[in-house]
């Protein structure tokens, strides 16, 4: 079985000015040691307004934290007022781009088709998409979690070949667990991540599936991260609220180990 290094990503959403972002990344860099980066890869996803400041800091101090974005528009340039292109992100050494976050799907009307276009655009510009999928509470209670998640995967990967698909990180984020303090049980999160991997195996073959990283997201904290990461098909976490504080996020990046 392929060994997959966990990817711990901090999605800051619409939080932190560029000055706050610099302070958090400085603290985070100070807290994490080479041994921590051995154990897990770490990415931070600040707002667009903070990307350049954080990039400058990471580059100047050679901090091995990957820079991530929260969104992108699927065109290299053009008349798209207010949008940010993959060319602009790539130029800032952005490595990971979140696509299809449930907040964008629900609050900003992002369709499956748009998510697919964004995924393709990120790959075309040699960055790595973190594709978010997940069900609502109603869907979970109706027993349609699998249908929802696999349907979102089907739509998002339209026209993506195996070589490109192998690069995509898939984040399972049950919507009812986001920002609610309610975490999916490790067993439930594992079950969905396992079916995500089976879907990848069916679509692209066992080899691609064995290297695909599947993250869990939804109220991840320093206290529950270890149990979640111990599941065989969970290869990292997409962390919202608990990533805003450097000390808490460092403890998550250490997979719950080390000093409290
Ligand atoms: P919380 O960790 O705040 O629940 O947010 C999860 C999330 O949406 C990360 O993308």
C-alpha cells in the first residue's frame, strides 16, 4: 500500500488581515520543527489580500509551509471583475487551491459545473486542487451521503485524465460538522473516505487510488485529530476555526502529539 503523508491545511476563510496573517504564520513557523514537517505536510490558506505577505515571509525564511488559496476563477485573465486567476496564484508560489468548498456552493451558488472548471484550471496551472465534497444533515439523515459525495466527485472530475486526477486532494467535509463543534465520528469519516477512494479506484485505477490523499474537515481540533488521522483512509485534515490560532493549529499539525 502506498504511504501517504498527511496534509494538514488551515482554511482561514474570511478571517485575519494581512498583518494578523503574518503574525500567525511567524508563530506557526516558530512552533513547528523539522520533525513535525516530516510527520505531516502543512498548508495555510489565507485570504487573497494576505497571500503576497505570507508568501514573502515563507520565502524569506525558507519556511516549509505550503501556501494555499481558498478559491480561483477558471480563466487565465480577462473581464471578470473581482476575480483572481490561476496565473496570479501560481506566480505567488501557491501550491494548493481549495475548490468547491460547501460555503461557496451554498452561499455563493457555485455549481458542480463551475467546480469542475476550477479544478481543471488549477491543474492546468500546475497547482494542486483540494476538492471539497460533503453532505448536509438532511442528506445524512436520509441515508444519501454516498450518493451526494460520489455525485459531486463524478461532476468535479469530468474530463480529467488519470495523470491529472492523481494529483487532486479530496476533502470530505460533512456540512453539518463545519463550524458546529460536531465532528463526524472517526468511523463515519473513515467510511466516507474509503468510498471516496473506491470511487477513485473505479474511475482511474487502483494505483491512482492508492496515492490519492483524502482529508477530513469539520470541527477538527487538537483533541480529536489523532483519532481521525489514525483511520486508514484519512490522510490529513482541512481545518477551519482551529487553524486561526497558531498554537492550536501547530498542535493539529503535530497530529495531536507534543506539548499541549
Ligand atoms: P471548521 O474546522 O471551523 O469546522 O471548518 C471546517 C472547514 O470548513 C474547513 O474548510
